[in-house]
C-alpha cells in the first residue's frame, strides 16, 4: 500500500474511525423460501499459472459463510449468488471474479440478466441465481483441496452495466458454492490488505432512527509469500442486532474496508453489499 501520507492519513483516520466501536459476532440462520433461477455464465478470461505475480484491487470476495466448495471432480461448476428482493437488475450484468488465495488461479465470468422474466426489475422476491460454467482449467479444481482452508478461493459477484474492469459496480452480491435456503446471515469479506491492519466499517441504525458507524476487526490469513488476498472480515447480521439494524440499502452509507498501519490510514474502500 502506497501513498499513506501521515498528515492526510491522520485527518482521514479521525473522520473514519472516530467513535468506531469494535464488535463481536455470533451465528444464526433463519428460514426463508427464495426463488431459484439457473443461468449459464460466459467465461471472459480464465487462467491457472503457478508462477503468476499477484497484484490487484483491495476487495477480492464477498461470500456466504460457510461458502461450500467447488466440485473438484468435474469440469462443470455451479456458483450460487443471493439476489435480494427489490434489487434493480435493469440493464445490468452479473460480473463474477474468482481468485485463489495464492493468486495462481483466476477467472472472470459474465451472466446476462436481461430477458429472463424471473429476473424482472426490481426483483419481486428473494432469488438464488445459480451460475453454471465449464472450466477450461480443470487441473486447478482437481488440486483445489491441496490449499489449506479456510478461504481457498475468493468469489466477487458485482452488478454492473458491463463487465469491463473500469466500469464502476452498482452492487456487490453474496456468492457461495452451495444453495441458499435463506438470506446469508454470516458473510466473509476477503481483502488484499497488503499485510496492513484491516477493519470492516458498517453502519447501524438504532430504534430512534440514528445511524452510527461501527467497526469489525478483520483477521489475517496464513499465507505464502505470493498472495491475492491475506485477510478475512467476518460479518454476522444476528451478532450485530444488539447494536442496531445493519444498513445495506443506502448507497450513501455502504460498508467500507479501512486499512491502516499505526496512525496512518488509507482511503476507505466501499463494499456496496446487498443482502
């Protein structure tokens, strides 16, 4: 991470972290009956290269916890993406990035959402989208289990008007390798923190309608010298309930990743999560 000028970072740190409370979390899974849609994903790019150099964006994945695992014995893979009721899919595409923790495998997928009547915008009900694709790199999936858990493979599902890297995303959806029976209550946000300390800052609203930013401390992962991401931030909605209601539908107050080293704080990276 570069550009951590001490003066500017100190002021930014005061703005972002002033009053930030570090929270603990628990685990729960309520019942629900989501709709189900199966669509084919187009592979835009896929590669498996053990000697690859790793670099890239801070946010690498937003996944249900537990996320399940891909099928290592079959070229056909199935990803599941949670699409909440009232999600605006009009004119959008689902852009999915896969990154292994060591950076040796990557894939970019695209799913066209227009034209399927079950995805009429805005969505009338919670929907589970199964994105099917056939890998051209089966060796990676055969050797997938050789990487120690947890968080072997990050999945980032973004809602965008097109899947070009420079196109800004409009939402981040929660993905996993197994079907959802209910809205994900526990979510892992996977981060390339460049070995800096990371916090996941979220907004909570109390019963008086007041909103306050709260912080969840992220945990470093045990990684090799070459990495695509090195940190996991675990967000649990039920665990936050005693502090307030998690605000995720307000574009002005998305969760954010905050990286810092001592008193130096980098700019916050927004995570426009929808649940």
